[in-house]
């Protein structure tokens, strides 16, 4: 996974950044139509509903629609030909789809508003919308295959409307969002391009719906946490300060992804920060020697081992004495359930995808990656790493089917349009990022910790909430904690960050008790950081 990103970055090193793109101004739209017709126009469909949360019924207005955004550097002065007439010019633009829920009768100025998005890159926000905080939720069961269609959609008593208005945003090219024009992929499919598009969307939304005075929050999941951290800084350039940033399954520093140790030797930290999640997985599937009943105390023990004896052993490389290597392998085996012989062959390093494939090999099962509580039949027993993610296979169709029915039937949007649940842009994504203080995008794995740090320094009242699942190999909870504990901020600002962890996976909300805890924690965070409410 990490090596694929390095290869992509190497290819991008010889590719120029996309040039600034131009588009027509609204005033010249009619005159320009014959030369360069507008591809997209904002639209919206409104409806009403209500949902009961905490025993109280909340009426709301739903708005499903799109806003049009342009790439960074877009020139709103239309080009002219030699005779002074407006010239046709190809331009890239994106139509970004959203669904907003506004509590009926609540004054906009004092009502918090939260912008929510999933990640990928290349994922729509269907998961947070239909699994966590929207007014309806698809029921898929816990850690197992969802039932066959028709899928069960229920009123969501964990909707976040009790604490905030909600705006679920689909990234360009996903969901009902679309991109078009010259170099459209280069214009929108990259770390900084994506951050810019979302910043422009949010600014437009605040103006369109009169929410500039509202307390403002971001909620990002997975790659969406990278987007949220970058947005916290980018929005400040648009004169937008946030009350809070909420991260779920965070990955802000991509150097922490474990690689194949044979192809990327000498980079050992990713194996250290991933080990507690490997141990949590073995604990869940009862492959831990002398398994304790309490998961959290067990993980505290593993964390101590990972950051002390294990880290020191890896740092020694080939200089590690054979007896110590054997002892570390035996300790690892006790925590992870993997055979000592396998751990010795892998040089004490468990790469991304290996534990999922090896842990239940005797039962011909592969564990999930996003949520290792899930299992599925192993596709290739002779493969080195897992060939697929059983969690995605278990719930993907249920979410897609339920949302397509809901958005067309209840929200009355999308007739004749295809909803793109996910987009295959991971391998071609532009991972270069220009952090604060750099004069150009860096050819390196992206790291947005500097962006979040600068945003916190410039707005010391902004709070950050970190959430994660113990059974998430994709973005291990301990890696997320590690990166935030290395955020370059003064000691006085470290108290602005809080951490919450759950006995679930990447999509914490799939586990019903964890969804309840997540909702209550996030709602409490918003209420505590909403300055209007505090007064």
C-alpha cells in the first residue's frame, strides 16, 4: 500500500502541476453560452421529516442538491480573442452533491453546523450518512454478512441532529458529484486539489444558506481526516474559523503505513504502531495466549511492549542477537496468535494485510481490514497477504441499495442519475502536498500534521476530537494516537485534543453500542465547544 504511493509519487515527480484554469463569470453566462456552455448548474430539492433522538422528536428540513466549484487558480475573467470577443476555453469544474439537514425552527446564527465526509480517496459519504448520523440508518447487523435484499432501513435514534445541523458532502466524482472539463482529473484528484474543492464548497454553502454566524465543525472519516486537517488551515484563508474538528479513524501521516519489509527495509515505526491492533484482533478471535478478559488493559500491556522491547529489537536490525530475536518472536506470537516460525521468517515485522490472511488460516478464513471482527472465506490460501476485505464485501451492497432507495424515494433526488458509491482513484491520486512553510508541493508521502498545527496556533479556541476503533487495521488506533501526540504545537494547546476509542473497527458505528457511545461523545463535544451554547 505504502510502496504503491511511493511509486505514484515518483511518477508524479516528472509531471507538471495542473495549470490555472479559467471559467466565465456569472454575469457573462448568457453571452458565453454559445462559446463555452456551462456544464453544471447548482440545484436543490427540499423535503421535510422528523426523527426521535433521546426520546425527543426533532423536525427537520432536508436539502439535497449540488454546488459548482472550480480548481485553485481559476480565473473568473473570461479570455478574449484578438477582436476582443469572448473566446471559448476549456475549463475544469466540479458539481458537488450534498444532503443537508436543518432542524426546523432553530435560529441559524446560534445553531451549530457540521460538514461530514468519508475518505478513500474516492469514497462518497454514504457510510457516515446511512450508518452513523443521518436521520435514517441501514441495519446490517454486527460483524457479519448483511441480510439479503430488501435491506432494512430504520429511523436513526443516533442521528446527530440533537446537537447540530448536518451537511453530508460527496467528493468530486463520487456519489452524484461530477467533474468535467480539460484536465479534470488533475484539477480535483489530489491532496491539495481536494482540500481546495471542499473549502470552496463550504464557503459557498455558508453564503447560500446564511450560516456564516453558526458554530462550525468538520467531521472526517479515514482519508476524510486528512482532508479535515488540511481544511482547518485552508478555511482560515477564506476567513472561516472552526469551533472543532472531529476525526474518525485518523490517518494524517502516511509514513505510518506498514510495508513489505523486504521491499522497504529500515522503516520500522509502522510495525510498532500497528502491533496493538494486531493484538486486539487476535484477542477478539481468541488466538491470544493466556487471554485476559479485559481488552483495554491487555492493549495497554501490548502498547508498552511495542514501544519498548519490540521497538528496540527492530532498531537493531541484523545486529539483534539470535536469542533476543527468538524471545521477541515468542512474545509477538503470544500477543498476535501468529506462529513463532512465521514471525521469524517475516523478520519480526507484520506487513499490511498479512495478519488478516494468516491469523485464521487453519479455518480457511480471512479477517476484515477495516474491521477485523469480520471474517470471510480466504480467496487464495497460498497468497502472502489478504486478497480482499470481508467487511466491505459484507455491507457494501446493503448501503448502496438502501441509499439509492432513500435518496430517490424520500429525498426525491437523483432520478435518471447514477450514484457512484466509490471511485477508483487511489492509485492515480496526486499525493503531493504543500504544507505550511513549504514553497512547493513535496515529493513525499503526505503529512497534514503541520496544517492542523498551524490551524490550532492561529485559532487556539479550536478543539480537536480523535475517535478510533480497536479492530481497525487500515488506520490503527495507536498510530492515530501516536501521530496526534507528535503534533508540533505548544504544550498549552495539547489540552485542546481529546481521544475516544471503541471496541469496533474503522466504521465504528457498525457496532451498535459503539454507535451510541460515538454519538454521545460527539454531541457532548459539540455542546462543550459551541461558544453560543456556553454563554
